[in-house]
């Protein structure tokens, strides 16, 4: 994330790992002033994630794999865009940074 051309600053980072278990929380500011919140938690049996992007107090987009929204054909992976719940592939920090770069470039076009 530190090497990403779209991340202006990392506000905070907290991680903990023991063997095959880990937890990661990051707050960062992309170059356009949005806020990015990263949350990952993994054990040998499951991996959970949420990547939340906001502009002020408004949600821009959030990807997560919380086991709800069973109607989405990519369950449990999905994204929230405004009031909509949409299909999404499984995401990683690298995927999020790529998507945010496209969104930021589209914003400036």
C-alpha cells in the first residue's frame, strides 16, 4: 500500500499475527481525499474482509464477504454502492487499489 501511487497517506495500521491467524486494520487517504478503511481477519478455516471507501460521511463503495445477502450470485462476496448490493469477486488489497485507481481517474476525466 505504501508504494501505491494513489495512496497519499496511511493514517493508522494495526496488525496481529500468530501462526496461521492474522488480523489487519488500516486507515488510509487516497490522493483524492477519500478515506479507505481496510479490515482483514483470517484463520485456517476462514478469511473475512471489508474494504470501505468514504467521502466525508458518505459511503462511496464497500466490498466485503460477510455471510449475508444470499441473493447475490457471488455470495458471500459482494459490494455496496450507495443503496445497492451488487455481485463482486473475492477482493484483496491489491484489487481494491486497482479499482480505486480506475475510480479516481474516472473522477478527474
